[in-house]
């Protein structure tokens, strides 16, 4: 398993969390509320989302380390599509 975390500074963390979860709920069994969400891309690959004032924290877990970079790009690209009105810095850091 490999895990990475991105803490994205934004005043719209809850809105983006909900948009991401609603978007992926058409394909996956997503659980979310205004403060937290989980998108299970598969049993082994998922992203946990947490909205706090000023920050959206995304914790991505994948079974195969070689899939981590691709999944980071997928999650970041989707977030940036919803946040097109602002320039977000989505930087991932490995979590041990």
C-alpha cells in the first residue's frame, strides 16, 4: 500500500469536497457530508477528503505504489476542474 496527502489551501474546501464526491458517486459507492468524504475507486484504492476552514485535505491510498502518481493526477485534475475560478496548489507528500 502507498499513501500520499495533499493539503490544498482554499476558502471553498467543503464545496469542492461535495462536488468531487457527487461527481464520483455515479460510478462508486461514495460516502460524504459537508466536512468529510470517501471515494472508493476500488476496495484497495480510495481517497479520503476532509474540509476544514481554509484547507481541503486529500489522503490518497493505493494498493500498488506504481499507481500512486497516476491516481494523484486523476484526483488533482478533477479538483482543478471544479475550482477553475481559482489557482490551486495541489502538492502531494508521501505518508508513511
